């Protein structure tokens, strides 16, 4: 069997690269060991957003790209990506003062090119009582702005479904067992349908997320990858305690925590905890549950959620290994190749749900020198995404 591109992993990054490659006319094989969006791509905050908080760490290009991609996804996937108002309360004790939030929202709007969906306003004091019991003591200001929400797993499946409408084959379950790389091609081995199989490809793309280093270790010769940390983001799914969405500042460390109605429940998250074990061992820790519930009851003291009522989610971010705390580390995607001029192996690590399509475009540009010319079928900038049946 021969294909142009083999992709390891069917999370949002793998699905995005498969769609981009197939739309460009290439024959694609996706290998996934469990299920589409089985890992981090189903454990996110369910937001298609510009990353307002990344302005604090001066990641302006990431915010600009995210806002552009959000605008595009609102057009391409209207059944999957929908606008939602978020409220940002600012108190006397808040780390970020009202002028900082206002300036950040103005910059957000500027970076979007003054997209109408980045308009914001300050709520009048007489509107505060309509915010579902939000603590009003020492409350200085409430900002309201707009983000977009999605079902992350359904979006991933829709992108993969789009790839399969062209020349893409998906093998699930399939376990990657190794690859030998030569200057002319990749010989890829995997286990599927009860037997060992092989496929020859022009390029191999590692989109295994937290498992990317393990996949990389099975490639000969082994490409170099930067040192990374796995940082856990935990969420709680609670009964529908709130009907409005809030962007809250943790009273203990100043981190951003979202409280979002989602599919008849309240999604509360996220955390940033260094994960030391195997990726499949990611679990919401008791201290993370306490942290998130403390944020919620600090701002909504009338609520008394029980830990027993909470379902938990835990996904792993792949971040560059640095001395900085996780909150301030760069969130730009890491794209690494075995050869800059004519890569045969490319690894995608990190990145955002919102920017998967732009990441896939970048991947295809990096791989262009190693792929034959093909007649493109479509552009991912115009391919509509529909909810898979």
C-alpha cells in the first residue's frame, strides 16, 4: 500500500492536517489507537476563542490568528460553533483593574480588525442584580464581551469527516509500531485488524499530542524534538447552576477560570498542573476539584455544589519546557521536522483547538518540498463543516 501522507493521531490537529492534505489532492492515511478526539481534543474548555488572556504575555500574533480563525469557523461550521456572551466581573481585590480589562478588550477588538463579534460593553450597576447572584460586595465593574462555544469532539469528527470526503482512509483502532525513514520515503508499520501492516508514504506526520514523544521514539533515525512538559487542564461538569457564562479570576492565584453553561450542565475550568505520569493516567486531582469549586463559590456564595455531583474532565497541554509557570508559557504551536529543506517526518505539538486549520496550512507549507504536485480539490478556507451523522 502506498499513500502520500500518514498521520498518527486523530485529535483536532491530526484531523486538521488530514483535511488540509486531502483537500490539496493527496492520498492520506490516519492511524488512531482509540477513537477520534479521544484525548485532549475532547477535554478542552469547549471554546473557539481569541485567547484574551494571552494578551497579558504579549502573544499578539497568536491572538490575531485565533480571532481570524474564530471568524472563519463561525461561517464554516454554524451548527457547531456558536457565539456566547461572557461576563468579566472586576472587584476591588482583583489583580486586573477595570482599565486593564477595558484596554485588553479594546486591543482584542483591534487585533480582530474590528470584527463586529468583538464588541463589548460595561453593564450598568442596575443590571448587576440580573447576574444570577454574582457577589456584588466590592464589585467595581462588569464587562460583557463575546466568544464562541463548540462541542470539541464533534468538531474534530466533523473535520475528519471532511477529510474522508476526499482521499482519506482512517484506521481505528490502529497502533503505530515504527517507521524507517529514507531520503526518498517513509516505511510505516502499524498493528490493525489483528495483524501487522505496512504502508509506504512520502511523509509521516506525528499528531499524537501528549504521546508525540513516544511516537517519535519509534522512528528510525529518530528526529530531534524540543523538551516539553505535559500540563494538565482539569474541568468539572456540574448540574446547571448558572445560565449565563462568566470569565472569573481565581482569588488565590489570579488565573482565569471559565464558568460556562454547556449541554445542560455547567462546565467549570480550567487548571494548570504539571503532569508527571503517562498521558493516559491524566485525572482531575482532589486539589484541582477544590480549587475550581472555591472559585465558583467565591463569586457565587449562594451556590453549594457538592463534589459528588461533579463529573470530571482532564486533558494535557504540550508546552515548551521552561522555568516559567504554565500560565505564562507560550501557547504557539510547535512544528518540528527531521530536515528543514526536505522533511520526511513532521511533528505537531501543542497548539489550540481554535487554530487547528491555520496550523494544518502551516504544516502543508513545511511539507511541500517533500510532496509531489497534485491537483487540489478544495481549500479548507471554504470547506463547510457539518455535524457527522
